[in-house]
């Protein structure tokens, strides 16, 4: 059965795709291009630990180990607890032990190296370095004292150091960069469309709003959530104000509020809007 299945697959590959009428041969050309890593490019490890490059600095400015070796990449430790992908830390420790001891490790998904095994390998790596007369570097916990590349001073706390696989993803900043002036709006929400293809706006999500709230940027936040989003009357007024040189901005009611009202009315909930005068009466 399997032989027959594989034979059919091989025959299909040999036969190739069905060509259109009048086409004798189809030639596909793939062009590879080298792209230098730049700020904003996306990288990922093997544990879902993805992220974008925030800064690229000269090698001499990077933190360095006690023997003077600079680290190649610095990752934010806050990317571990909430995502619970502790595998990246274990890979870091095993990578360090493997590099020092000259070993390769196979760590299956549900039957990988245990914590005690990793600690034992780190002890062996530490002993190997001491035998070679090198300064003690990574301890049994997989941490070492790093030194600031700019000042040469040691950091206050020990830092986890090791070797991991990091891959460059196809999401490159040069392909993603996009700006919009005034463009198309959604008919339902009256908010700008999303994505570069639709000449859309940049989504300002919950977490970004929280960041501006924490910063206290009330006016910027008001502008982003009204005139630059779905306040139809407000965005007309702000445009007229700029043309006429009048910069007093009066925000209106966002269209998202009207959409919410209609949804509630669709659920047979009678919701009325009261003005200030009606409330007083």
C-alpha cells in the first residue's frame, strides 16, 4: 500500500503540472537576496520567543564576559514569565555546556534534559574552564557577571548567558514601513482601514493606550481616539481649523459609540442619549 502511494507521488512529480494550451514548457526562476539585519527586523528563537531588534550597537559597546568576550545579542527577561516558554532558558544553559564541553545534545519535546542533568553539565563545563586556567564564568545556575561595554563596570546582578539558535524571519522593516495621510475609511466603524495594501492606518491597540495613559498624554490620546479615528465631524473640523489657522479643537462623538448604540438596539435594548439640558429637567 505504501509502495503504491509513493510510486504515485513519484509519477506525479515526474509528470509535472498540467500546462495550459499552447504552453510547451514552464520555467520558474527564484532569486535569492541578501538583506542586512537592521533595527525593526523580526527575529525568533525555537520557543516562540520572537521580537524585533530595538538597537544595534558596535561590538565594543556590548556587555562582555569576565574573559572579555562580548555577547552577541541581549534579550529582555520580561519575555519569559508571561509567555511561560522556559525552554529558551534551558536551551541557553545546554548551549553553553555543549560549547565548552564540545558536545551536541538531542532534547526531545516531552523527554528533554532534566534540571539536575543541566546543572551537572554546567558544573562539568565550569570545571573544564578552570582546568584550562580560564577565569570562572557561568555558574551552576547558568549565570555570570557581565560588564558594561561603555563603562567597564560590572552589572549589579548576575545575568544568564549561553548559546541559542536565533533565526531571522521574513518580516523585514524595509518591506513593512508605511505611512498614511488621509485614506479610505471603513463604512461601518468609520475607522481607517488596516494594512499597507489598503493604504490603511496604524492600529493603536489597548496596550498602546495604556502606555499613553500611564505617561499622562491626555490630549494626544484624545486626538488618537477621536479625530484620527472615527469622529467624523471632528476630523472635518480639525482639517478646517488647520486651513483657517484656528487650532482650537472640539472633539465630537466617536462613531464607535453609535455602533455600540445600534448593537444594543439590535438586542431590543432601548438606549437614549440625553443632552445636558434634558438631564437638568
